[in-house]
C-alpha cells in the first residue's frame, strides 16, 4: 500500500503535465481559428481598462482592455475577452482585427493570445520535469 502512495506523486505530476499540454494545444488551435476568421481590420481606440478578480471570467485575474471602433456605420465599445498582466495606457490608437461576419467579435493583440498558450506549455514542461525527477527518486528509494 505504501508503494502505491509513493508512486502516486510522480504519476500525478505526469497527469498534470499531460493535462496542461492538451490545454495548450486546444488553446493554440482555438486562437489560430480566431486569427484565420477575424480577417478584417479597422483603426480603433483603446478607451480604458477594467480589472476583474478571479470570480469573473473563469478564474482569470487581470486587466481587460476596452476598445472603441466603428464598422459599417455601427459603433462598438467592447472589452477584449483576454486578460493582460498590466494595465496599459488609455486613449491610444490601435488596430482591431474583427470577424467580417460578426464585427462585434474581435481581438486586438495577437501576442497576448500566444503568450497564454506559452504559459500552459511551460506549466506542462515543468510538470513533466518534476514527474521525471520524482519517478527517478522513487525508483532509487523503493527500487
């Protein structure tokens, strides 16, 4: 029984490594689909920032930019659906990439979406390293 418990730690780390890797792949594909779909561009203005605590947006803390832009005579002022680590300046011009079929769906900064993928990949590689170290330690101790 004791050996099962000892082997559970590296197995759990390996499980989390796989989980984070799968999440990074799913996010990456989702973001690529967004980049392929949101092909139209318009000049917009970053009008402000809204901070949300982890109870909002599925456990994400951070600063969400609010942008204002016009498409086809229609005015949009929306919050980008991804958190930024720091609050930036307001009142600056920015390029908005939007879906021509649904102009209310947009993204502003491709890099912040790709950074999200890299965070999950880093977590995956870290958990994999931890699991391998624990597997080695347990193997040496238990034999």
